[in-house]
């Protein structure tokens, strides 16, 4: 071409929505070729990546799993000897350990899955991101094989399950793509179909009518597909998206905890770190180091499938950090709208209806925003009558397209005049710990050099006893501790009376100061001379110092609400009723049936689910605390804490590090024997229900991983710090920055996030899962 450089051939890997649409218009690719290329990548890269941990390390016989992408998946036969993972195992005296094993699933006894203890495989070459592919004959267990025969291929075989005639009329992903090609060719109507040809995966929590949908659980439904789509899936179909796959997720959105009761596990797992695990779909691994967890969050397969270019975009769900964790550890962008701008609970399996919310994973923030715009119904907006939480104030939803605010180009000084609050509580390094140092050091430099140095934003940092102030950065006047001291007495004074797991006061300074007060019948709280209410007045007015640990990390933990017992009952009832309307009986319609027809990869969850079945009271009183009340009170408190900090310091938005911890080694110990690897400040987003935007911010090539140690009495394995570094091959392990503001100010954080993304360009595709050659077109 005279005077112009030749345009490089189009590659689907790492392509944006705009680039793909341009390639379709140019005749470089068709929708069928797009879907086929993703199927080819699934065959190349999507499969088990964890090994069983067994008593002797002996190999297990070869077994076949479910069909994915046209062939049954195979499982590793090599196992890892337990003594190589657990030190001093010969001196262990605790309950029996649940070692790894292969067993038939409840849903399909002809296929097997890994149960019990597992660890990640180095350089596995696979990541196990997707559990079900929308290919005719394999997209459902109920309607597998010829029971999913295309209507043009003749009548169904004898013995076809009820509902098969309905199900087989839904086109699979290739057929969806072929219909788009036949109707639009190279001239799609992108105004009506803004997601034309965009291939999606979905966290298995979302109901999808043409794929198995069980929340990741191994539950033997009479019909393992729902009778209708989740409202968001329905919107995507209407906007031209291709419904391609279900993503592996921690079953039931993080296993929902144990409400307590008479059922206890027969065996124990020393650690479940890195088990974002489905009894049906298996466990995913991190594409930058397959020994490690894909995430600290249950939407791991969603972000992982986007990162490894198995799909273009994915919908996830978050209860605690289930969208942000996967985005952070897989180097993809995320928009997590405020609770509940996007519906979730109408047609989805959730864990905690007070926090559950939908999120959008893509490789760029502009693609996330385009998808958010496309999810808006032209008449209902974002309101979903089946989800009571979507009754949000209309001003909290932008009147302008969200994508119109992703205008950042990363130019020097582009954010000049904006004031950005840096939440240092997300970047603390406890004394003696090395784990947090690599990521905190890199994130500190990134914020200062890119957001302030290149883009020109004015940084204002919060204060914390563990943080050394930066002399070049303005300090907050009213910070989070000050805001809590002023607001807790008004919005949640109950916090000050909180007891820890050991039965002792969490805020000991308060307990030492106040007069003995009736707490629960027969017990007193406090041992000082000041009445609790006078203490609150003095603290709010700055006359006395607040408790030394009254900070946004300490206040986040809550009692377990009974919402899971309610939500699953409601979901099963609705799902069965939807099929009844079509003349099909679904007998898995309540908790007893769910437990009778399910298996679990860990016996701890079997016991927990039996206890959930026996819960009969929606309340959860414990030491004067209520799980539901706490969630509602804490949301109100946290939102006002954010607003006070922003108003007092004249801030436009806030930025923080998602977590200072790298993804942990699968099956190895949690961070220093705590119950999870969530940095305390990472909980503020879901507990407050605020919009958050994540952008990849860099990589670290050094990690300090906790190690197992046997407790002195031999009864359990605990986590111990290690000061021995592990070197990770380039590019290393990813981390992300998180931007947030109050509902209705998403235009501000999208502007900031898109500018930062363009200036930093930190997204690096995982090298082990690079491009594969597209199939040649037939001549």
C-alpha cells in the first residue's frame, strides 16, 4: 500500500471489542471463526492443574472427567506425598486428615473428580478456568449426548429426560455465531447489538438456560439447566453477545461458612488456601504460576478465562472479594458496580444477599464500561423485579453512558486538579513480616510515579501507626480513624461492645474505661468508671482518644447471617417453579433434597450444609449481635466514613492497593494462621457496597510464602512466616490498584482509572498461555 504501513494481521488474543468489530467489518474474521478459535484454546489450555496429596505419594489410576471442548478431560495420575507438604506428620495427633482421592461425582457417576487435599502443579500448561462449554451434547449432564440432538437431526432417542425437547432448541455457541454471520455478515448493527460477537463466560452462580448451572456444586438435579436466564445473561443475548461457557467458581460463592450445629466433619483439611474449588468443575490455578491460587475470591474462573484469552469477557459475582481478588491476581480490569445497581439475586445462587453483587471482567476498562452500558434494559434500566436490592436511588446511576467517561489517554498532567485520597491502611507491613513488602513497595512507587508524577493528580494520604508518612505527600486532616471516632457512636455503637472469638473484648481500651454493664444475662462488660454513653460523647468530640485498634480493618468482621439458608431455599423453590410452568418436574427443590443429592470436595462442607438445613430462625443472636443487623448498620457506617474523609479533605476519589499478599500456594497455609488472605481494607468495598474499579498495576518477582508448622500439642498444622524468598519468572505475580467514590460519581473514577490504565499499560498476558494459530479457512 503506497505511503502507508501494512496493517498487521488481526489476532483475537488480547483484542478489544472495538478491534474485533473492526476485523469483522474488514472481513478478517467471522463470528464462527471467533468461537472456533476460543474452542481451540479451550482444548489447548483448559484442564486440571492440581495434584492429589496422598499418604504415600503413589500414583492413582487414569480416570476420565466430564467432556469439555469435545473430549473428556484427563486428571494427573502422579500424586504428592503428604509428608512433603506437612512437616512432622508422624507426630500429628489431630483429627483424621482428608487426603486426596479420585471419586465418581453425584451428578454423573460415569465421570470422576478430585476430592480432599490437593496442591498446584508447577508449569501445568493448563489452568482449569471453564467447567462447561456451550457445545451441543456436552453442555448439560441431564441432556448430554444425543439427548441434545439438533432439532433438524430427527426425533430424540427413547428415554429422553423431560425437558429435552425444550432444551435442544437452544442453539449452542457455534450455532449462535453462525446465526449472527448469516444475518449480518460484515455489517452488524452495532447500535442495536453493541456486544456483537463478544464471547462471554459466566461464573457458575448465574442461571444460563443453555448450560448446566449449579453454582459450582455437584448436585444431581432432575434438570441441571434452569428454565430461564438470569436477567443479565438475557440482556447480553439481546445485545449480540455469544453465551460460551460457565467459569469454575468456589461452589456456592465461597462455601458460605458454617452456622454451627450438631454435624461435624469426619475428617479435616489442614488448609483450603487456593481452593476456589467446585466439586463438579475442579480447582483453577494462577496463569502466572500454576502452583498458586487463581485468586483470593470465588469468581476465579471468570477473571482467569479472560486473562488467558479463553473468552473476551466474563460476568462474576462478589460476596467479599470474589470479583476483585480474581481480577487482581489475573491482571484484568474490573468494574464492580455499587450494591445493587446490577441485579444478582434474581436467578442466581448466592452466599450472602446483603453483600452479593455482579461484576464485569475484561482486559480493558473501556470494554468493562461498554458491557455495563449494554446490560441496561431500555425500559427497566438496571432494575430487576426479582432482586429486591436493585431498588436503588435513580441518581446513583449515571444518566450518561459509562463508556463515555473512559476517555483517559494517559497524557502528562491529564489528572491535574484532581485530589486523590490514598488509603494507606491497604498497604501496611506488620512488624517482622516479609510477605507484604514486595507488593507494597511496588504499589507505593506506582501510585507516586504514575498517578502523581506523570498524570498530575494531587495525592492525600491517610495516617496509620504502621505507616511512615511520605514527606512529599499531603496528609489527611480527618482520616479514617478520626471519622470512625465521630461516626461509630451515632451509627453503630454496638461495635464497641464486640467480643472476639476468645470471648474477650475486641476494643480493650473501651472495656477498661467503662463501668461494668449488663452484656448478656449473667455476664458483665467493662471494668472502668465511665459510662459507655459518656465515653462515646467524649470520643466523638475528641476529648479522649479512641481505642487504639478502632480502624477500618478491625471493624470489618461480622457475625454470620442466616441469609444463606433463606437464599438457597428461595432459589431452589423458584427454579423448580420455573420448570413446573413448562410441565417438567424438578424434585431438587429444598435443602433436604439438595443435601441428599450432593457431594462435596471436603467433608467440612458436608457437615456445614447439614447444619444449614437445620437452621430454622432467620435471626442470629450471639452476645447481643445480629448478623443481618450488623450488615445493614456496617454498610451505613462505612459509606459515611468514606464520605466524611472525602468531604473533609476535598477529595474527588480514593485509591488503594487491593491486597499486599501474592496469590498463595494451593493447599498450603493461609497468611500466618488467619482464616483468610483478604487484606482488611479489601472488605470495605463489599461491606459498604460501593462501586470499585480495578486496574492492573504491575508485577513482583519475589514472594515470601507462609509455611506449615505443627502446633506444639500436635493437634493441628498452623501457619508460620518464612523469610526465604521465592523467585517468580517474569513478568511475575500481578497486583492491582482499586479506585472508588460514592454512588453516582462513577464518571470520576472511570476517568481516573482509564487515564491510569493508558499511562501505565501494566497488563502483560501470561506467557505460558500465548497465541495459538487460527485454523485456516477452507478454500
